């Protein structure tokens, strides 16, 4: 009896101790995550937003365009109103504006906000199917390593064209298939499609397609398939469906945030009819860096539009470019891992975004800094729908906590089963002894 009681006491004590250890581990894990959150908000980040006027475009337009922008196609520029890239009733036309690099276009960690409007002649009339009336073809926002494609007529001689081909890596002069830009333009491209060319397109118009071109000779945007057969690195498996109000004359803003220091890309949209807040369309850390001009390290900002047989009006009201720098504007320090940590803090404070930079990430970060043109790998495809909540970065502590909890439950279940078996055995033995005693008392 005493031995059985001792065994039961040991089992119960062991179960209680295991639960106590598990609870402690769980609390420590939770407190570690809370400490990480608190550190990111312990003090203001030393990263500051600084306006880049050379890569920005606002009213009055003419003065800024004459100094710092190239104009392609046949846009209409109204000095105090907008830049009209394409117009209703003008089929087979295109228009584009691209920063010319004469100012400061060396943008590494930056934010670009484009305010625009797309509308058709009958934007308030619906088709029998309930969709917006036919219009086309769309617009694009690009951040490219090339800019000299804007004026193909300036490369009249065969030698000049060959030299351009060598310098640009094979960009197609005179091609405007990517909504006013060459279909193989290197860099980041946001393509807003307003006409469905192919029946294979599963997403209804208007929709957004995002890709990065790192090799103009091998990669291109595919216009006939609405981007489905694009050979550039697509950041999304499927295009993002945009609101119908986006093509009915409502003001729309797209915000592109790229942090080269931690290679993070974030794209948001703001619709005037929705309210004064941003809706996230895409957010991910990339495996490749957005291309820079190999000769001067610059990136050029551009907005373009294209019409075919169907037409639409595309107006650009502003292009606002901001750079993110350390508080003392010491660019030499912005290649350090400490600065990358500051950028991590800035994202958490400014956009409620946390980017994982664990200790073992330091070596990977150094390799990426030293070899920005590493062999191309598949881009991480991590996108969110417009209404999805912000993602939180995964943590090893969460995995460890779940493993500990599972182990504790397994051991507890085993010990409980042992306790039950021992108790049943003890009860059976007790019954046998009582029965034997009762049988021994019967008269002979």
C-alpha cells in the first residue's frame, strides 16, 4: 500500500512539474516576443524621410520637366493641372515621362507616390454585364536602370543603335507594348491593365501585375496574354484585382516603398472614395535587388500609358519621391548592418511592419551587399489581398514553444496512462485480498 501510494505521489508530482516547466517556457517565449516588439518602439528610429525634388514631379510641370524629365510619345502637359499621357479619342497612342538623371536619381532606400486618374468617355455607363465600358489599354509605373529609350529618333544611325543596344543590355528602341514602355525594360514594373486581351486572363479588369526584369535580352512583358506569359520575374502568381472606381475617374494613389538595405518591397494603394488610408497590395523581402544603372548607380522613375483601338484618358497629377537616410545623412554609414537594424525599426514604427534580422542573417546580409548581381533566384512570392491584415514575421520562439507544449502533453498523457494502469492494478489486488479474507472466514 505504501509503495503504491509513493508511486502515485511521484507520478502526480512529475506531471505538475512538467506543466510548471511548460508554463515557464511559454511565458519566456511570449515575453521575448514582447521585448522584441518593445525594442522596436523603445526610441524613435534614426532613419528620416527626405524629399528628392529632382525625381519628383508636381505643378507647375513645365519648369520641372524641362530640367529633370524626359517626355516620350505625345502627352498633353497642362502646367497647373496635370500631365495627360493618353486621351480619349486618340487610338494607337502612348505617352510617358521619365526622370532624366540630370538631378539626383541615386535612390537606394526610397518611397515613390504617384497620384493619377484613369477614365473613359462613358465611365458612368455600365455594360449589360455590369462591368465598366470597354477602354484600353492601361498604364505602368516603372523604376528602371535605363532612361535613354525615351527618344528612339535620336538613334538614327546604325552605329548609334548598336551602341545603345550594348549599353542598355538589349532594350528594344521604339517598343511601347508595356503601357508606353519597352516590353523588356529592366527594373521594377507595375502594370495596370484596363483591357482584357486574352481569354486566359482569370482576373477581371482593372488589375495590377508586378514584375522585375533583370535581363532585357532574356526577359519581357507579354502584352497579348495580359502578362500571363511574361518571362520577367513575376512577384505575384496571379494579378491583383483593383477596384472598378480606379478606372472611372476617381483619384488613385500608388505608393512604392523599397529598402535596398534590407531588400524589402512594399506596394500600397489609396482610393479617394475609400478614405484617407493606404491599402496594402504587396509586401515581401526579395531574393534579388532592383536593377541600377551599371555606369552611375542611378534608378529612374517613369509613368506611361498606352491606347490601342480603344482609348482612355490617363492623367498624372504628381510623382512624389522621398529618400530614407540616417539622421546625420552620412551615406557611408548606410551600408552597415547597424543601419539595416535602424531601417527595421523605421518600418516597424512608420508602417507597422517588422522585418526579421536574426543574428544568422548578418552573414547573408554581407553576401548580398558584396554580390548584388548574384545568379537570379526565384523571387519570394508573398502577397496579401487588399483587405488582409498585416503579416507578422515568423519567429523560432513560436516553433520552439509549440514543440515544448506538444512534448509536455505527450509525456503527461503517458504518465496519466501509467497512473491509471497502476491504480486499476491496485484496486484489483485489493479486491482479491478482501475476497480471500472473506472466503477464509466461512464455516467449514
